[in-house]
C-alpha cells in the first residue's frame, strides 16, 4: 500500500534456547496507513507481540535475532538502525502501550514525572513547567480524574484502569504517527476495558495516528479495528477487513476462533472449541502448522507436506482448501445452532 506509514515485510525472528531454536516469527508481513486501525489477533504464543517488539528493537539480542525482513517507517528501514536513532523514533514517532502497565511504569517515580520525561526527552526546548502542564492536559485527555493531583502520585496509587490510561497518555505525549497497543485491556474488568478502548479510539481519531492493536480478544477487534491480520504459530494465516474476517472467514483457524466466541445475542447454542493445542515453536509440524487441529485436514497429504502460502492482496488466507470454507461455514454454523447464509455467519 503506497500510503502505509508502517510496513513490516517478511520478518523472521528466532531465539536460541537450551532446548533449541524457537522460530517465533516466520515471514510476517502487514502494514497500516495513517488513521487506520489494524488488529493483530491469535492465541498466546502466536508471535503477535514478538513481531512488534522486534520491529522497535526491544528484544534482547542475543538470545534473539532478526534473521531477515524489513520494518519500514515512512519508507525508512528500522532494522539495523543504531540504538540512538531508534530511541529518537520510539515514543516520538511510534508510541507503545505495553501489556502490563504496572511493570511498564517505574514504581519509584511519580506517574506525572514519567510522562513528563517522555516529553522532555524528545523536545529539547521544553521546560519542566511546560512538560508538567502538557502532562496534566494529557491525563485529563485520557480521562484521569483530578489530573493535577494525580500527576504527583505513584503507580501503586493508580487502579489498573488508571495505569493503562496513563500509559496511553505517555504513548500519545509527542503526537506519534503510529500507536502500538499490546493487549491494552488485559486483566481489566469489562467496564474498564470499554473505557480504555474509547480512550484509544479518541486518541487515534484526534491525532490521525495509525493504530496497531494486538489482542486475543475478538470482541475488542470487532469494536475498534478496520482490518485484521490473524496469526498462528509465528505466521499470518489470514488478512482482510474486519467485516470479511467476522462474516466470511477464509481460513479454518479464523473460523475456529469465531465459533468458540460467545455472543451477547445468545444465538450460538453450542460453542465449538478448536481441538488440540498450538504447536511448539521449537518443532512445528511439517506442512501447514494448523493441520493437526484443522477440521478441513481429513488426512490429506498436501496439508502434511506443503506449507500454504499467503497470497498477495488485501484479502487472503494461507490454506490449501480455501474453496471449501463456504461449506464448512454452513456446517459449523448449523452445528453451533446459528444461521449462515451464502457463506456468511450472522
């Protein structure tokens, strides 16, 4: 896509362990444009977080290593940049909301000082007073009550939801072009989750930033994103618009995720879990990594021997038998007790 602000191309990341080489990310490619929200979904261990952490130079090397690939920010490859150059981009051009705000915030400094530091680090002419005023404004913007008083409080004095709001304030402090949110609603109750998502939505709308939302929660994806990349065992196995992914998934893994999701409407009478467990990234199955769990497998040799490629284009799935998905949609929908018309669920 010509107007993408961040593009990951054929990224391969490995880790050396005492048990062998972990193939954490295997040829991952996706991109996001200004003002667009990309949801990256998949089970734990699928490589979602490692992809973006590697892109920003945040994995420890060794034991990790980037084998190949490019991470293009406005056409500039971030892979191999000196750490000083990366630091100029991180938290200024690209903001990051980490999964656990309690471990991301330093417990011995006030929340306000930590956000102000992010401002001062990238704005040499700013004074401490100016940084304090901007920080208070940011805390108000993300819905932290009594922001002036909260500036001087420590992370342990914030609730989980307030800490996550503070992390969002830090991520948008320098009006970045890209915001990456890694499981931003983990361990929050449903009401707080909704509030945090609203804050993210408002922040990206106001700044026209691109947002990459990493999550295993399909409900979050439905609420917030424009397009989706589905990851399994270190690979992107399907991509498409949120409407396509939810209503007409083209990969059996994506369908499995959908059919195991409860619905508030109550229209699913029976949840259909995906059989088995994700494969070990130390020793992935030959051929299609999903074939041991796949309901389209039926013992076919090509699934065991040939790795399916992900075609180009905005809508694609890495499956040898994508043509059979419409019938599988109908069958699984009938088993779950919901309506599926013309290959679409709902």
